C-alpha cells in the first residue's frame, strides 16, 4: 500500500509539473580559467505549459519534454533552422529524453494513461518504441554506456539508486534516498548522483557502475538537486534565478556566475552542457511580468526592447498556430480519422505533385480519396523526420508506412486563415 501511495504522489507531481509554465533556454557559454559567462539567451520552447528536461542529441539537435495537446511528448529542436519537430506519437506522456549511446535511438520515461510508468527506447527513424526495463519504475536516469543505465527507481517512499545492465537483464540497488540529477562525469568512468541520506545537507556523489564504488564529491547548494558538469572539475547549479559554479579543489563554496532575471527565469531547474562546453541549456519557471526602471532613457530603451519582443512573440505565435494545425492534421491521419483529418482543410484545397501537377482539387474529392485510403490501409502511418516552419508554410520530411512498405516523402503545407489551402508532395 505504501508503494502505491508513493507512486500516486509521483504521478500527481508529474501532472502538476505538466501544468507549470516552464521554458527551455539555450545560452552561449564562454569559460576560461578566470571566469565563466553565459550570453545570448534564446527561448527554444516558447510554448504554453510544461517544457523541461533538455539534453543535447548532437551538435545540431536538442531534445526536451514539451506539452502538446495536453500531453508531454519528445520535442526535437533544430539549432540550424530554429525549428521544432516531434519524435513520438504514443498515447502516453514522455519525460527526460536522452540519446542512447551508439544507437539511432532516444530513451524516455513514459507515463501511460493507465498509470504504468516505464523507461522506453524510441527509434529515430520510424518512431517505434520498446520497453527497456520491465520490472522497475524508473523516475530519472542517465546512460553510462549503451548497455548500462544508472537510475532513480520508485520504491515505497523512496527514490533509490539502481544500475541496470540491459545485456544481462540484471539490476542492482546501491543506495536509498537519492535525487533526480544523474550525469556522466567528463573524462572518467564515473556517474554523479545526488545523495539525500542527510536531509539537512544533500551531497553530490560519484558511482562507478561497474564496481559499485561511491565517493563524496561536494555538498549541493542548500535544497538544490539539479546540477551538470562543465568539465571534469567544474559543476554548474542554480537556485531560484541565480546560476552558480563550483570548481573542485579550487572553490571553497559555490560562486555566483549570473543573474538570469533579465531572461525572465525565476527558478532554475534542469541544466545541460554540450560536450564542447560552448552551449548551456537551462530549463526553469518563467515570470509573466517585466520590471522597468524609472529613468527616462532606460524607459525608452525598455519600451523599444518590449516592442521588439512583442513583435517576435507575435511572429512566434503565428508560427506556432500554423505548425499546430499541420501537427493536428498529421495526428488525425495516423489515427485514420477522416472527419478530424478533413476539418483542417479549406473547401477549395488543392493537392499537387511536385513541381506543379494538380492531383486533387476540392474538399469533397479529397475526402473521397483519403477515406478509401484510410479504409484499405490498416498500417497507415506517417513519421516526421524533420520539420521546417517558414511563415505560413510547413515543410515536413516524412517516412510513410503503407501496406507493409516504407517510403520517404516531403510534404509542403500552406496555411491561410486557419486552414490548409495547398499541399505539394515530393516522393
């Protein structure tokens, strides 16, 4: 009974988090022996609701958990084109997406609608998923290597530290009462975790997942359990809106790096640094108001800045609405729901084969063709590999499954007045 209560409390916490107004920010990071600076903040998620748990997929893409249609799914952000796409289309919610080492797969904690919570792997080519650990309720985790997971597992009233070897199918418990922050320590064979053995002073510890050896590294900031490693000696952490660093064997205590109030961040939660140490991801609660100064010149500057921000926000909102229409349409397609699918199209919709061959004109003709298609093809599915949003156009690179065959295509959607007016297909 105790374990059931703990699980329900954890699921409630996830539900509450999913309603929080959190965002994911990307910063340029400059570090040398004398100072660390964060610059050029950019809100990557810019989305109502819960956006959190970011990580670097590679030097181009970023992963994070993001709210979509009232559910938390895996978002993939393209730094090159400033665009967002989705990696999964399950009925459950996904949290903590991470790249699986040496595989074209991403892992995430899935919370199904029936309350079952497990760690899954998702194929980035086709979106297929499979359960990784069947007998443990993983809450937070990291990868040590492609076969070894270090995680916090829900048991009774605790989060307990486990390692799991997927190849052997074996898991081992190492410690009770740990936190949610797990990171591979750079240039080492160790993983860091947060020990809450002493409720008055949490500690950062290291674990060797092979031998099981643990060691105290440092104390956390009071009441803070989210950290990341800049390099093998320097740890970053945040409390409220302040970013701190601790350099081992040099700093006696945590040192302030930056105040992120100007970026609207009121409470820092998750942090992640890219392998090169040049980019920093921060997720956190954001404010809804902007503080202005009373000096006339600064008021003018602030007004100009606000006008620019409002213009940018309006543009981003328009892009979000256009993408939302196309995404909703795709989900109706995958569900083979002809009414929901057709609802997003204008009455005079035109379908083209590239470059300008008209294949279908008018909503009724399109409905007839797609209804037959939906009825005849039970395995019909489109998986978005890449997405670019430019003005009122959405360009999707798709992998389509139909009648047991898989083929690639590009679809260019044009949206006007809330309806899709034109689609051009390239196969």
